């Protein structure tokens, strides 16, 4: 333990990291599957108070953990992390091919395309228009993979998540709201 972080253990949940945050205005908890639980502790708030907060949220945490263990993304994680390099290379090539196809179809311009296993996002687009897609996305239904790719391609034109971004993306993906909801509820990272 140091004065910047502390790890506590709740018997039903497991380890929880309490971390001091200069940005946090209130105590906040986050859960990243499969088992990373973090509590942001604002300056001036004691670790004891943050620990009590975590204890008060134990039932919420248990629901999140159970939800993840039953979710489709849990199986995707397992597949993605256990597959051979040859299989992942095939998946990578298929994703890159799909990005190129959709970019050509909708006249998007990118710099580079890459794939990798990411634990916290499905994809990214840099300011230089380098697109990276999570290899685990290759295990999603095709419509979800296209949704993720189109989201990143749209960032080659609009570098934020403004109303304009969502409006433009909605013009290309008619069922965008349903896809976002399905991705969040069944496949969240």
C-alpha cells in the first residue's frame, strides 16, 4: 500500500484497487471485465471512506461479474486469447479486408489499418487516420463488426462523438441505436 493506491479484498467479489485521482470530483467505481475493479478516490477523501463505498456497492459488482460471466463477450475473450497465431492472422486479414471494402464503398480515407487484441475498446482511429480494430471483434456477428469498423471510419472525418458524428454515422447505419444497445448489453469490454 502507498498513499496513491490501496488494494482491498471483498470475499464475494475479489480484489478492488482504490486509486487516488486528481480529476475525480466524487468517488467513482468502474468494472472492466473479466475482473478489474477500480475505485477513483478524490483528493481529500480517505481510503476508509472509499472502501466503505466499495462495500456498499458489492451487490452491484456481483451483478456485473455475473453478467460478464454469462455474456457472449466472455466466450469471445476465451476464443481470442486461446486461438493459434495462424487463426488470428486469418482473422486479422479478414478484418483488414473488410475495412478496405467499407472504406471504398463509403468513400472514407484512412492512413494505415492494423489489428490487435485490446482489453478496453473495440477500435480506435488516430488523428493521422490510423485505424486499429480489436481482433476479438472478429468473433462478433458480422453486423457488429461492420458497426465497429464504420464507427472508426467515421472518425477519419469527425474526430469526436458530437451529435454531428452520430448523425452522420446514422445516415450509413440505419439500425445504429439497436446495434449500440446490443453491443453494450451483450458484448461490452
